């Protein structure tokens, strides 16, 4: 069989050359289309359901949120396992699907179940799906270098400007903010005054909620002109909140400023983010979507950050905290260096022992063709080129070279003996 294949190839050189060129072209196409990453994605095929109910104990979270969610999520097709975690103010439910399930099909099934599970949860509690990213989706971290700015200003800039801009980048699932203070309007009540005026905490909450609302009226047609009547009641500053009436004593209104004071403060934090021991910083984590090319996503994020930087206040710049692209480029350069070394070594060995340049070309051409052929299967099977796969190719190059040298030397010896 092998003899016939060799004989056919010798007598049909044009077809062999065209097939080889076609294989090289398809290999280059597959190489450009294959996602590049630093590490292989071995994470589970899961959908995360996140629910926040701040101020509640882990036991209450478990009883009122986690258990009802897990009970209602049972029965989803192609689910392998369901795990859950309850902590202070938060609940996480991990729905793990079979490996061959499309992640967006799985998210749709989970979302359908959540519509029914919503009825079993406390009023005002709404579960949400986590980002469509894997466990290794954190491809880029950045911080804001801003001397002279406080952490509250930087966090507001990150949450309301930078994060929204970077989330529009193709391939980005989410940009998670970290560090700093999230600004809040806070009402500090005096319990003695509440007791004196016979006002409860719920009375204050209802008063603030009812006084922070716009209402619609009607439309009047006067002289062929429409006039819209509406009540504008949204709170705009601390003074508006302080003047909200909570109750009345006779004909005198009891306002919030009479039972406490209003201030702007930071939301309660469970931790801080420090950079190299130089103090707290504010920044973000870029999460990549399932199946995206990490190298391309990071480059698009960096290009977008250059545009965003033009709109930042004076003195604020981006600082890279983690960039997976550095590891990716190192892995690619490593295999390029290995291929170049192998080609030089093959040329030296074949020319040294055979003194035949055409024989060296046979072995040299075998190396890139074999590598490009492997990327065809990478693209076909949906694999990514990462440290593991590129290391396997680098190791296989040695085997290819050894086999090529042995075969060429054997063929050269037979041809030499036949000529003699």
C-alpha cells in the first residue's frame, strides 16, 4: 500500500504539489481562526445564579433564597449537578450542565425556570444570571492611577463611564469594578427623636420612597398647542431629602432633618483592594465570553481604553495590573523559536551527513506542513491554541524531524546503491 502511494505520488507530482499548497493554505486559514489563549479552559459548563439580599444572615439567605432556587431549578434537561453557596447578604447557585451543551441554550433554560422561582422568593428580591464567561475568563485587570482624587470619585468614574465603555467591546462579557467607595445618600436617624415623635423606621422608608417619584398628568390642548401636565418629584440633593415630611404633630410637619441628618457616604464594604502596598486603588476586571479569542479581545480592550482615556479628567491614567496577552505572546514566541531551531538543526544534520541540499528541503518542508495540518484539526474540533497544545506541538516537532531524517537518509542510501 505504501509502495503504491509513493509510486503514485512520483508519477503525479503536479497533483501532489497542488494538494500540498491547498493544505498549507487551509492550515494558514485555520491558524488565523483558531482562538489563542494562555491556558486551556478546563472549567465546568455552568450557569451561575446570583441573588443579593443585603443585611440578612447566611441562614436566612439559605432558607428564603437558596433552597427555593435550588428546588425550582431541579429538572432542567442535561443538568449534571446543582451546587449552592449562602453567605451574608448573597446567594450563589451553580447549575452545571453536560460538557456538550451550548452555554446560551443552558442560560435560556435556567432563565425560564427563574421566572417560576421568582414567586417563591421574598418581595423585592430578584435573582440574576452571572456573566457568560468561564472560570478563566479574567483576561485583563487595570487600575486607575489618579493622584489627588478620592476613592469615591474614582469608583463613580469607573462605574458610570469606564465600565460601560469597555463592556461594548466585542468579546467582553462583563467589566467588574473593584476598590473604592460606592456613593450613597445616607439618612442617620436619632432613635430618641423617633421615639419622641412616635415614628417608626418603616414610616421613614415609606416617606422617602413616596417622595422620590415623578407622576404623569394629562395633556391640555390650548390654541392648537398641547401642554403636558406632570409632577416632578425626583430627589436631586441632600436638601430635598432633609425636607421630606414623615409625619405631622398637630399642623406642624415632622421632616427628616428633625429626626436625623442626611449625608453622602460610602456603601458598606467587605474588603479593600491594595496595590503593591502603596494604598487602596480602584479598577476593573475584564471578563471574556465563552469561546472568544483571548488575544484578540485583549487587543480590542486596549484599543478602546486609549479612546476612553481621552475623556478622563486631568491626571487620571490607566495602569495594567494583569495582562494575559504577555503570557500568550511568550507561548507563541517560544514555539516560533523552537521551529526555527529545528529547521536550522535539520539543515545542519542533513547537509553534514548527506551533503545533499534537496534531501534537507524535504525534511524542512515537512515541519511547517505538519504544524499547519495540526491547526486544521484544532479549528475543526473547536480547540484553542494555548500553552498545553503549543507545548505538544513543540515536542512533536522533534519526532517529525527524527522520522524525516531517517526516511530521507534511507531513501538517499537506496538511490545511491541503485546508481552504483
